[in-house]
């Protein structure tokens, strides 16, 4: 779906995604029902919700990755080159790492500068000012990303 930029035949799409035409029709219907696709003429197009969800998977250059630390010179082994990877790292990283980065404004700066999402950066700033800690902090961060990028909890 991220590569289709013009009309595409159902059979060509099915083949491209390794599916049967009936499976493809069912998948398209599910995406339409969820609001990721909208009816356009006799076919479907990606909705604004769909475009936002796709943006979560767009990777930035490796040198702009977010690298998680527990503290100065204490890497966790987690990094992210996209919102999806960032979300998954937030799920897995320990609360100490989340607090370390949030209260230094590392998350907000990365979201604004590397991801080019000033709105989510602002949401993270509000969370920082609310002084959440531990699992409550993780929940707030994940909820902000879920609301913006329509990511579903694993």
C-alpha cells in the first residue's frame, strides 16, 4: 500500500501482496471499515487516517535514530528510526530510561527535529510538565502516539 500511487488492478495488487483477489477484497474492506481507506469513484484511496498511520512506518536515516539510554553512557540497546519503532521501544524500555529522556526533553526534541512532528513533540512536553513517573509515564507516552498515529496496542 505504501507504494501504490495510482490506479491498480485488483489482480495486480493481489499478486503484489501475495494474496488471492478475494482475500485482497476482504482486507481492503477491513481497512475501509477502520477508516484507513475511503471510497474514491469505483475504488478506494488512502484516507487521512491511513496516511497518518503510514507515516508512522516511514524510517529516517540511521544517523538520526533515537538511541535509548538509562543515564549518561548507559545505553539500553533500544533505538528507533520511525514512530513505529519508537513506540515499540517505549513499550520495552525500562521506566528509568523513559524518565531520563523525557525530563531532558530528548523525546520532544527528536520528534520535532528528526520526525518533523511538532504536535506530538508538544504532547510529550505536556506529559513532561505533568510529572508522570514509572508505568503511568509509559502509559501516557504510548497513548499520545496511539492517538496520533492510530497504532494499536500489541
